[in-house]
C-alpha cells in the first residue's frame, strides 16, 4: 500500500470495522460529489477491499493445509454451491480456491444438458465430474438444479422432479458412505439485495456478462423460488448430508464463514492455530433451523419470506 493510502486509511479499529462491514454502501456512488470527495471515497473503498482480503488470508492458508491432508490421505471432497442468482456463489468459490494447488481441485459449472445427456441417468453427468483420491471438486450449481431452477422454469416434468426428490438422499448417502466428504452450501440473499446486485450488473460493463435471461426473471419469480427452496430443504436436509445456509447480503462475511464451514468438514490438524474456526451463528444457519424459521414466517404472515 502506498504512503498516500496509508495516510488516508482509517486509524481506529472501529473505523476499520465500519469499512469492512459496509461493503454495499462503499460500492454505491453518490449522485453529487467533489473531486476531493470522490478521491477519498475511492481510497476508502480500496482500503476496505484490502482489509477484507487480508482477513481471509489466514483461512486461505488453512485451506492449503486441508488440501494437503486430502492429498496425503487420498480422501475425496465435493462442495456444492447453491442459492439464488447473485447470491455470491462465484465470488466465494474464487476466494476459496485462490491459493489452492490447481493440480488437486476443479471448479465444475455444467451448462445446459445436451440431447445425449437428456437420455442418461440424471446424475450421470455429475458423477463423471466426481473427484479422484486427494482432489476437491467445487460445483457452481449442481444436481440441485433439478430441485430449484428446473421446476420453476418448467425445464423438467413433475415426474422428473418427484423422482429426483425420491432418489437424491440415497444418492448422497452412497457418496458419503464411500468416504467422500460432501459439503452442501446454500447462499441466501434478500430480495432487495438481489435487486441491487442485478442493477449493478446492468450498469457495469465488467459485470454485464453475468446477467442472463433467468436472472431477469428471478425477481418476478421470487416466491416460486422460495417455495421450491422450502421443499428442497425439507426433503434433502439429512444427517448424512446436511445443508448449511449462508446469509450472503454481506459478501465478505459470507465468504469468511463459508471457509470456516468447509474447514470444519475435514478432519485435518488445525489445533495449533490461534484462528477462530467457529462460524458466526448470524451468518451460518443449519438447514433444520432455516426450515423452522420459514415455517414460523408462514404461520405468522401466511407466506415464506426467505
């Protein structure tokens, strides 16, 4: 960091914490500002980003240790990143893998199935991407497309949807039984924050490529997605393959706590570090707890809110 950046950086821990936490506010540009105000805002924004990335680094170092354990023990690991559009899945994956050994992990983001794949067993195209011993595979959306996106947009029949719900828990139980570590993360963002992120994608030429036709309809179909989310958690949150819900309105805290969940899923030796590996209970919610909260919302107001 330059001397000028250091001089303009906040001095107190309280000021630093404010910068780290107010990610959305720093991204927003005021309608009218002087050149001096703009320069100060951009410096504060850069410093805030620097501080957020620095806070992640000790946990990214632990991810390297975790990866080394998997390599030495020949254990396999699968991490599912699910959630609404613009919930922060991709950014978290990039932070998780940033310093990991590229030879021993893969990020899988499968596109629209081919005509040939449509004739196969539904899980086959995903099984073909499964890790070998010592490897981590991170699915940027997974077989849970059949539980979320496909039923909402009519990309699958009711029979296909019901067959998935009947078969997926046994499929995952078999994965875990054969010593593969399976982590299921669902990134949960509010409707207002999703709308803000979509607007940013529309107006930012560096992010416009992220905006798809499905994204455009995501706000209109919010309640539909909430309904299938509830059904998904109710049918697929199990003791052998539980869901972890990541509150992701604050991208930084979501990334940090997702890393903690991943690290806690692997029995590598991390007892010698001074790091706090306990996820923030305001950010990480169990699938069972999320179901309870959604059911309470429906009882109080007649509909789900999350």
